[in-house]
C-alpha cells in the first residue's frame, strides 16, 4: 500500500477510494482523534430532514496550504489542516466516485505509517457530490 505523506497529513487508496486523515505519532492518539471525528460527523449526519446534510470545502490558509472543512446545519468541522497543493491534487484526482474515507494515520514502531481504516476499520465514509 502506497501512502503519500506530509508532516501533518497522509493519503492512501483503499480499492481506489481515497482515505485521508491526520498523521499522528501513536495508535492511541489516532484512535482518540478518530473517535472525536466520528462523534462530530454523527452530529452532522443527524441534521433536520429536508436540510442539506453536509458539504465539503477546501479553504486556503494564509500560508498557501489548505484546510478540509465539513459543514452541516449549525456545525463546521475542520478536519484536516496543512494540506499542500500536491496532496490536495492527489486527493481530488482520486475522488472519481465522489466517495472518500476520513480516517487517521499513525506511525508504527517499525517506522511504517498505518491507516486506521485498514488496521482497525475506523473511519467515516463520506459522499461528496460534484
């Protein structure tokens, strides 16, 4: 499995579906952050019927990098910060089916980078129309 990484963010593809998330130093940290994301995404998904559930945007930061923001009725979740242009383009190019996995990555003791969606089945599958 090829993993693209920066100091803050990692991206891989699971059966051609992009899996993206923050890069954390340990599995425990990754599980805590993933649990927080899943709780907030659950709140977004339980919005009022008839309203837009959520939208996904990339906001440009002052330093030229990007932040992924998931917005819902009355709630915005800044999930990833410091996405560089190359990482953003890889993610967008891989988003062919409008589905992606928001998960976390962590450094294993052997120096490899592991994806929680693959090792623990932890992540949120999100649909991003258009």
